[in-house]
C-alpha cells in the first residue's frame, strides 16, 4: 500500500511520537510510507526512520496548508491517507475534497472533544470542534484511541458509535532495550528514600497543583521525594507553589527529558493527575518499565489502560487527600513489575500497526 500520514510537524509530542512509530512499523512491513508535514523543520523534532519518505509543505497558515496538501494529494495518488487531532482532521478532509483524489481517508481522535473545546484558547482550535459534526462523516473511517473516547466523540460530534473503530496508540515497543542502569538523577541513582515520578506538559490539563498538595500531605506521613519531568507555561506558577508548600528541598522540576524510561525504571511510583486525557501514553510507558502507578480516574484512557485499577490505583480527579493515600499505599505495596510489563504489551506498536494495517486493507477492498 502507498500510505501517507499527515500532521503539522514532528515537534516533540504524543501524536508526533505516534506518527513516527506507526510510520516506521508500516514501512518495515513493506508498505510505501510518506510523512507529509505542514510546517518547516522545528528546533526539536523526532527523527523518522530512513525508510519513511518525508514531504514538507512549508505552509505558514491553515489555508495555505489546505491548498498545498490538496495539490500534493492530487499528484501523489496515495492509497490511504491517515491523520490525527481535530485541526488536522478538518484541514485534511477539506484538502482531500479539494484535490479530487480517490485516496481513502482515515481520521483519528486522541482527546476528549468536549473538554478540549471547553479549554481551547484559539479560534482555530475551537472552530475545529464546531465543524466536527459536519465534516467528520466525510472521512472513510474514524478511529478513537480508547473505548470511552469513542463514546464521547460519538456523542459530541453526533456520529453513530458503530462507525468509530477503536485502535490503541502504539505506545510500547518491547523490542527496544530500556536500561535501568542509565544515569538519571541523584535522587534515583543513589536512592535513600522513595521517589514519586510524574511527567507531562506543565499545563492546566495535567493538574499539577493537586499532585503537589498530595505530595505535601504525604510528607507529613513519610519522607519521600518528587521528580517532575516536562516543560510548559505553568512552570513559574508551580515553582511558587512548591516554595509556598515548603517542598523546595524535596521536589525537582527537571524540564524536558528526551527519554523517560530510565527514570520510570527507578521510580517507586508514577503519578498521573490529569483532569482529562485522550489515552495516556505515559501510563503505558510506566507499565512497560514495570513501575507502580497511581492515576486520576479521568476521562479518557486511565481506567481502560489500568484495567479498572488492576494495574494501578485510581483516585478521583482533584482529590489530593485520596491521591496522597494511594501513593503511600503503593509505596508500601508496589505492583508486580512483571505483570505491569505484561500489561504494557497490550498497547504495543506491533498490535496497533496490525489494527491499522487491517483497517487500511479493508478500505481498499471496499473501494475496489
């Protein structure tokens, strides 16, 4: 199959990582795969596999992106075109219609549309959600990355639930060596007390204040340390909260870290405190490292990934007291590492690619 995958860029992020992983695995299986990127190269990007062709449209606006993508699709004549996220989904539907190409289009949703729309800060992002009920039915297939997200998308975009296929993210690759011997941070390399680890963008969605207040409460009960990996606009605000809670000697904001697996392998607990998710790739990464997990029971993803609490403790969103208690309990009674890793294999690159390959093949068979 000649497969194209379209996104804005390969700038470091969850969707971009998924695009790189999926494109590599499809190319390894003998497909002709092209990553079509709207923007010029960014300062920090993922590197796609050499077997994957990269086409850059170098477009500075959405309108220019649609026009250039339409021209490219008109001449390239791909069998299947795949994209993700509301803005790119809408832009790609418009470009394909404009191109007149017979390419089969698969769009995917990766976060709760109602909550994303509620918290969106730009008109472009808000307009994508307004257009979903009108344009999503024009795609040949719609994918959601977990079951409850499919339910929420069907309700929000007024799409029949049975038309949405669930395919988990390619979040775990058991063929990649993840050494726990790599140097990380002194608190982990020479551990003298339990370490709680968290990772993600420093944004409202991740609800870092609840984590910090839970950790402050935990400190009254037992000595521990907290490491947070990630950058974002709330860093200064969180630094003030850390000082205000008297945690400055026991909390480290390490910024962006390209590879978090060694940190996960050494941590006692991984904590996720999101208000909402779309899937929760980092939870699968934590499982893959054998790490014990405490997560908010938010929509969408954590309950499904953790099998209703079998592979990680689930606590109410925004409840710092329950979070502190769950972290304390998991430190005392960690989850079995081998079972955690086994659960991660349910969300492997290979299984995800199997599902996408089958979907793409079905679409081509229907078109012939």
